[in-house]
C-alpha cells in the first residue's frame, strides 16, 4: 500500500450510525485512538450513549501458522502488530478491511466488513475467506460496558463478577444496568475471562483527558472458514427476537441497508479461485468513487446525523443542538427528505419555545436544557420559511395546515424577541439587536474559559442582525402571501415592517474598509476580520448591493479562506492562533481565534454566488465553486474521509481536528454540491 493512502485512512475515521443516536467509530487501521472508538456504542431514548464493545482480538491460524489481525495501543507499544497484516482498508460505504499473512499474498486473504442496523443498537461483523486455504479463527470481543464519555480505571474488571450467560452460539454479559448480547452464525462460544490492561487512547491524552482503561473479554468465539465461506458475528444491547426471521433474516436486513450504495472501484470481491486479487487493488491513491457515486456516499453521510425528531450535532461527543440542527436542516430539505420528517423536527423545537427562544442545547448526558443562544432561533425561523416554500410550491400533503401553524410559530418567536422578557438583549432605536454582557456568548462563537467568554460579542453582532432582518422578512413575506389578517397579527406586522426599515438603514454602520465590522459597540464598529460578515452576506434577504458583497467576499478570500473552511480570525490579528491543540481550556481559547471551520464554506460559497451570479456564466461559477470544495470532494472520492470534521488548524490545515463527523460541516458540502448540480442543469437549458 502506498504511504499516502495508508497515512490518510489511518488518520481519518469511519462512522456508522443507527438513527437513534447509537454509533460505531474507528480509524482506517482499526487501532482505537479515542475512548469513543468501538464497534458498538448504544444510544437510548434519553439521548445518552453507552460504550459496549471496543473491538475484537482476532487470532488467525492455518496449517500450523498463526498471526493476529488486531492491534491495540499501549503506552509503550502497539501490540499485536495486526496492522502489518492490513493490505488495504476502505472507509465507505461502510468500513472494509482486507488482511493477509506476511508477506501479503493471494493464498491467505481475509475480508472484514462492519455494518450497523437502523433503529436498534446492533452491529454486524462479516468475515469472508478470500484466500485458498482453510482458516481457523479465535476471536475475543473486548467489552467496556460504560458511558461513552468515561473510561474503566485500572483494575476495574479484576474483582468484578459480571453476570455472564453463555451457550454454544450466543452470550449475554451484564454489568450494572448495561447489557451486551453476542451471537455467531456458525461457530462455538465459550466463557474465558481475559483482561486487557492499560489500553491507551493517545488522542484523548493529547486532548487532556483520561486516556487509559482496562477492557474485558468474557468469552472466546471459534470457527473455521473454507475458501469462499463467510461467517457473521452480531453484537446488540437487546436480546434479539429471531422467531420470525431467524438470524439469517436479521443479517439480510442489515445488509440491505447498504445494498444501494456504491462500492469502491477496487472492492475486493474475489473468490477462492482468484489468484490475482491483490494485483487488482489500487495502491496509487486514485479515485475510489466516481462523481455520481460520491454524491450518493455524501448524501448517506449527511443522513448519519438524523434521528427520530432531531439531529445529532456531531459524532461522537455532541448531542442535539438547536443551532446546528437548523443550519443542517437546509441540506435535509435539499436532499428532499420527507417534509413531514423536517416538520416533526421543527415542531419538536417549537414545543420548547421560551420567551421567543428555542434551546440551543438539549438535555443529554447530565447536561441541562440550555437557552443561551440568539442565532439558533433566527436560523429556526429561516428553516421554517424554507419548509413552507417547499410544501406550498409542491402542494405537498398537509401544506395548508403546515403553513398556518408555521406562521403562528414565527409569530411566537418574533413577539418574544420584540418584547425582550429576559433583558438579555435589546432592540435599539436604530432597529439593531444588541446583546448584553451577560448574553455576549449567545452566538455561534460561544467558547468560554473559566466562565468567561473567549470572544464575547457584547453589542450588535453583524450576522445576528442580518439573521434578525431575514427572520423579519420571512414573516413579512409569509404574512402577505397567505393573507393573515387578525388584529393581533396586524399589530405584529406593523412592528415587523418598521423594524425591517430601521435595520436596512442602520446596517451601513457595519461597513468598514471593504468589509463588515464583527459587531457594533454602541454605533462604533469593532474592526476584526472574522467570518461573521460572510454569514451576513450569504442570507437570502440582502442588506447590501452585489458590488458591496463582492468586495467583502474577496477580503474574506484574502484573510480567511483555506481549502477546508474559513478561519475564525485573520492571521494578521495579533490574537490569531495557528494550531488547534492542547487540553480543553487551551482548545476553547483557540476555538474562534483562527481555527478553521468547515461549515463556513457554505456561507462563503453563497456569498461568492450572490456577488457574481449576474456577471459570470454558469460554467465560470461552477469552476470557481468547485475549486473551493475540491479538497473535501477529493477526500470522499479517493476514500480518504467518510465524513466532514468540525475544525482544522488555522495555519497549514490538513488533518481534521475537533469532532471527526460534524452535521453542519457535511451539510455545507452537500448544499454546495446541490448548488453545483443546479448550475449544471441550468447551463444545459
């Protein structure tokens, strides 16, 4: 395997999710680097997640020869060296790993595939003998049975007698309230307690967290495979009811989830008579998925974050966040996901409205419901507007009812904002919305260290006021189009109309030297080159001319743009942080001081489009936009990445940082590809 591909897939992560918050996560070489890495992390109805299975020790035997196919980090070494037996790995459409003996040869080949069921905490391991020899397997599943944010301390399993039930083809292990069931389709399971001590997670240690734990293998699974044969292992948190379909039916259902997805061009299908499988693999880091296949993979990765009535902001450690949900929801609408699904998410948040605000962070893992945000609610209004336009334009089922309820929800929001019951912000005489010192971290730049905001935005933040203006315009347009006319609504529409005019006039206060101030203190602009100006210029209802937007775009292009997103602060600023690293305090201090965010590519491209859509051809627009996202697109097409991460270093970004799979990051790429598809279709007309 060429160094480039191996290096990329070893430092990027694959992800499987199950639509109820559960997941499986790991690296391309299956060496767990995080406490969150594992084959099964179960989600529950309260949005908590429990880490159940870290991985499997796999001992392979043939003709008296043996080797291990797994690897574990310890503080002083990696043992065993199963990664040396890894011929190649693929991250999508699900993790695939091909192993061989040393030196790699076509006689000994094992393909391992990992898949996850939908709407249940069940993972499937599919093992196939692609070589020419009969193979014997001895597998020990490594259990953790803990909350996914925690680790099991040294000696945890020594004096702990877990409840274990075991028969020939399945087992049940229980630790306190957590259960794991394991099944093998063909084979034998026997109890055998093995403790793996001091397993080391270097990426946790780097982030300042506990990075060592003990893992437990309470059973061993043994089976043999003739050339061409396949066997299956399942792990689940709930006893499987197999009376109707049997184990084979359960396996078939999980495999169907992925059947429509494209496989990489050199997927090792093979058979026992194939003497050239290794020679057919691509080792030159070429394209694994053509463009159309990439779009299918991208949409599948977009849906990773969708759960029943909400959106997981990012895997593995984020829960449901209002801001992230309603930025992401634009992509969900572009993907033409059921309008009823999108409406259900909107209604869920509408039920939590308080004084005009939706919560930014929902209850999960002991975190309390959090209303400390202003922009979340404004994004919420924009998405309601988008949904109404979709259901009305296409006359979708229930569109009249949805439209009426949607307008009422927006009225609740705007009434609450205008009445300002919490005194956390105020609307000044000039119409602009100002945040108090107490509410200064209520924008997406919300990092705090020792309870103090790192980038407090006391005053009038530029993107918040552009979002506020857009929310007012959304309501005004819906009100007028759908002829809402009760006396109470007439009173609100009058206030909305007045505020719109004031904001449009006052927005000139933000203009500074071809850019927009990050915020106003009083009426004085704060001169910081930040991407919030780009968010403001990307929105559907414009406050600036096309020429003004064009100048702002090119300033951002010079000061903030990178191949993976926009910097949160210009490198010319003395506060600029080159790298995103260290413990949580150190990282929080860097989060919005130069660190690159991928989700900002979406407003960046929209700003470019807004500034040139009337002066450049469709082909020119396509070419320039493609350049902006080319690194991420190529990452998917070459198989280097399976999702889009949260952040990158501010200087010389390459490998992702922060959360490895972020909902609004994937949504940004999906929205841009949707725009490119639209431009392509328009250019053919």
